[in-house]
C-alpha cells in the first residue's frame, strides 16, 4: 500500500505517485455521473443533518446507488464513494482537476486539486504539467472539507482557480464520510483527521502542484466545519498563519489545545455563515465557537475593532441547514463558494441574494435563529 507518513522517505512518495499516475490515466471525469450524485446524497444523512429532510434524501439516493451495483451492495458511504472513479477531468473554469488517493498516516486520503495544467508537477499525468515537485508557486489554495456524507467533495463547489486560489477538496477517511468520524458534535477521530489534512497540504500537495504554502485558505461545510474549527485550526492553524477559514453551517469551539494561540488568534480570518433555520445542535455549537474564537483573538491582544475585522458572522438567510440561498443545500453552498473572495479575501462582503455578511462577532455572539430547533 502507498504510504505517506510524516517521516517516510521521499523516494517512497515519488514511487507512490508513479504507480498512482499509471492507474489514473484512463479514469473518467466526475461530473455528470448519475450514480455520483445519487451516492453522495445518500450519504448526506449525517448526524448534523438529522430530521426528516436528511432521511428523505438518503432514502432516494440509497436505492439508486445500490441498483447500479451487481452483486456486492456497497455497504458504506465510503465504499460507494470508492466506486466513483478518480482521475483527470476539466473544471468549470477550464482548468484541470486531478482526483487521486494517497495514504497518509495509515488513512486513505482522497483529494481533488484544480489548477492550470502547467502548474501541476511532472510527477502527475496531467497533460501539459511543467513543474518540478516542491516548487513554490504564486497561487494559493482554498481547501474544502465537505459535510457529512461527502456531497461537497463530489460537487467541488470551489473548483477552478478563483482569486488566485486553486480549489482543493478532500474526502473524509471515514466509513460514513464524516469529517472527524464519530457523530453529531462528537468527532472522535478529529485529531487524526486534522493531522492528515495538515500533512496532505504540507507534505503531499507540493509533490502534485506548484503553490504558495503561505496563502492557504480553508472552507468547511457542516461536518467539515466542525473538524476545521474543533480540531484543525487549533492544532494546525499556525502553520497557515495570516489566512482564514470560512465555516459554513457548522462550528465547534476548539476541542484540543490551541497551538501558538497568539498567532492563530491574531492572524486567522474566520467567517461563520449559518441560516435562520439551522440545525438545533448547531444553533448551540456555533455561538459557543464564536465566543471561544473571539476569546482567543482577545487573548492575543486584539481590540474589539480588530477582532471584528478578523472574525465575522452571518445567519440572515431564510433557509435550513446550509441553504444559504434560502432554498437548497447544494446551491446554497455554491453561492458562498462563488463569493469566497468577497467574504474572505478583503472584499466588501456583499453576497447577491443575502446582502452584506461581514458583521463583526463582538456583541453578536448569541445568534438569533427563527426556528429549525
Ligand atoms: C505567498 O503568499 C503570501 C501571503 O499571501 C504573500 O505575502 C507572498 O507574497 C506570496 N508569495 C508569492 C511568491 O506569491
């Protein structure tokens, strides 16, 4: 098995990519695959969705996904996802998507990277790749962690290169495709999963793509936002100082010690995006996370005005969980992804259909929800 441990030899890593590359040449594109969507929606019934809405989606999709499979019924969301081929395809903006799997700390980590073909390394099979491995580049990354069940990994709403950020999506190494494993707000594998994401970016991606590791932003969706705020930012945020994380429809106060809290608190841009009819458990945990992160910034010496410049929150859309457009889970997430630069990279925060989302957190920690509980 391919192994990319923190201390593994570079030779082994290079060999891994050569083997993978050979296997990926004939793989077909992702989008437009009917089973793809069905399988993902099926997985979407996560603990953070819950309720009848999640149940309905899950029921429909499971039938579709199972029907395409001859003898062996895919048992888990992870097994269903594994039937969707990786490989090389084209992003909506015409750039190239590479979808591959590596082993990191004994976890299977599947990821997608989208960027201009020339920016991939010659270790990959991307036609037109020009870069040597470990060659720093000018573009940054926007790394997305999907919600429970993996739908946003397959949809890849941050695909393409947007405002100098190449889109990356990572699939949770979990049978249910829950980031952090466990269920609900209890993400029992959060430490290991956060470590794997960190190692993917710092150790593996430089073998695949030329990028600027000082310009790496993050997007969390639902369960992915729980992993981001509960585990990744506290444990590894200092490795990506000066950037930020967009937490969609979910947040947790840090579940582990904050490493280099002064740096994380003073430099990490955080936006909490929710909706009026957010899930009940998240109506509790998002305000708790806001209070905790605000405190980290205050402890780092920031004034209220400085905290408000770094940490913002909005839950004005009249929609359910992740329905930021007021209507739909997928379209709502896409809307926020399309507006990443205006929200996270110094834009004015005006999102079409929502209004201005950049409300400072200070004094606005206790979000008012319309219902959904
Ligand atoms: C990398 O990103 C950092 C942070 O945005 C920036 O200051 C630096 O100039 C970038 N480097 C290159 C080569 O673009």
